[in-house]
């Protein structure tokens, strides 16, 4: 029998890990520079936590059950878990809280096929307790800073506004509103043409579907839909954010008020980061504002504003891999320490530890014996080890540089 990981799972070998860490470490450096602190939440959560009041469909969660028949699941994303942690474990903290994560998530795709991945790696941030223009701008500019740290310059940000889009959909009858929403989310003009709508509502649906492109044109189109006061205020806030972003260097922006995310807890801006590569567009990450999510978990139902984003590590890897930035080999050891006899092992281990105690990272391997000198040298050459230390029982050492 050949043992393989289960369908949808995979193993990461040392070079895979080195390349993954290269991306994660650069993101982490940016998160630190912006004042964010790492948080680690449970991989396993109660289903009611993971579903976020129905915003995350049950079908997206890989479900488990414990001995008490309690419904549990593996987290499909981090925002709900962090929201739960913030209001149950961080009571009394001063806001805003700037948190970041770097972890794995598990998602069952709606079009699941055998061997389709179900485990993914993500890195992102959550800015809790910050509302308004400044918080929105901080998160979007942080996205751009992360991409610059990865030397990704062929990308654009698709910006939507979930509150505006949701309010525009309220004009449709409740019994078919979700069908209109799904058609708009998938840019499905054919479905809109075939839904039982009046011509006025059909025209409205098509207008919403086409609310993407140049920001000035989109804002003009949406203002023609007869907005009420709250809707117009939201449009004005969005306009102010866009003006701020367009005054920044190298911030490619597309406004898309037809943008509807899979996880439906966003209340304000929502966005996707898309790479522009010769192989086609690839979504590198997404995020948005969720001002009512924390209230679902708060003991008193208190709403705390929040906004965040996540990067998809695998998609970042695919976008970077052709540039040769990623490590092409696993890190080589600096030293190979060899005991010249069985009685020399005490001295050899002591010498290896002395090398490892350097203030800089020094990778030191011990030779495990049973090889002649030439085989040891060949091993060092094959592994690109820079130096061999031949140690005698009395502690005397001969250093050999490997060519």
C-alpha cells in the first residue's frame, strides 16, 4: 500500500517551506513597522463562531464533532476567530488594536473536486476599534506597502463598498433579491435578463452590474440611482477615501460597486488585490470593513468597528516565482563537524556547540560517522557546506574549506 495524504491535503518539503517563509517574513516585517502584533487563535472553533451569524456558509466549513456531540469546525478564515477572541479574551484593552496573523485555514470549495486543495496558508491583519477614513486608508496603504516589500509592481486594487451595494439591492423583491445578488456577484447578465423583474428593476440590476471602472465615472453612475441621504453620505465617504488614495504614488485603483464577497460580513469598503501577469489575473488577497461582526460575540452585543485583509500565500508565490526572488535552494549549513574517532565525540559536540553559540545564525551539522574522509568531503560539497572541522579526542581541530 502506498500512503498518501488525504484528498485536498499536501505536504511542504524543505524548499517549499523556505520559499513560503521568504514571503511570510517580508510581510511580517511590514506588519511590525506599522505597529501590528501577532495573534494566534485556535484552529478548531465552534460552528456558531465560524459561521459568523450566517455570513459564512456552513458548506464552506470542514466540520468535526467531539465526544459531547458539539458541532466543531476547522477555521475557513481568521476574521471571525479574531473577532471572537477580541471580545472574550481582550476585555478592557485600549483601542485601536492592531493584530496580524500568519497561519493555515481550511475551506471546502463550493465546486469541490477530488484532490482540490482544502488547506491554505494566509497572512493578514485586523485593525479593531478604528472607524472612518483614516482606518480605511491605513489598511489599504498597508496592502500597497506589503506588495512593495515583495517587489510586486504589476497589481491593482478593486475597491467596492458593501454597504452601498447592499442598500441598492433592497429595491428588489425579497423573494428574488438573493438571485439578483448572486447574478451581480458573478457578472451574470443572462440570469438578470431572465429573472421576473419589471423593466425598471431590470435596468437597475444592469446598472449595478456595470458599476465598475474609473472611479469618477462609477461615482457619477451610482449618484444617478436616486440615492437617499444615508446612501449619499456613504458615497461621499467613499469619494473622500478614493481622493486620498489617488494622491498616493503607485496605487492602481479600480472602483467596483458590483463587488460582492463570498463571506458576507462586510459593512463598508471591501476589496480584492489582483495581480496583472502574462498568465492572467490572479486574486492575491481580499478584505474589508466589518463593523457589526464583533457585536455577534460580545457579551453585551456591543459593536466594535473593524477592518482587515488577508493575503493568499500560494497565490503570492505563483506571482513571485517567475522573478527568481524566491530561494532556489534550502539554506546550506556553514559547518560540518567531524569526530575523527569514537573517543573524539565529546570534544566534537562541544566544538559544534561553541560554533552555534555565535551571536549570528550559524548552521552546524555533526557528521554521524561510518564514512571515510573522501565521502565526508563529497557530502559537504553536495550540500554546499562551507567548512569542515576535523576534531580530535584532545580537542585539537583542523579546519578545511570546502571547494
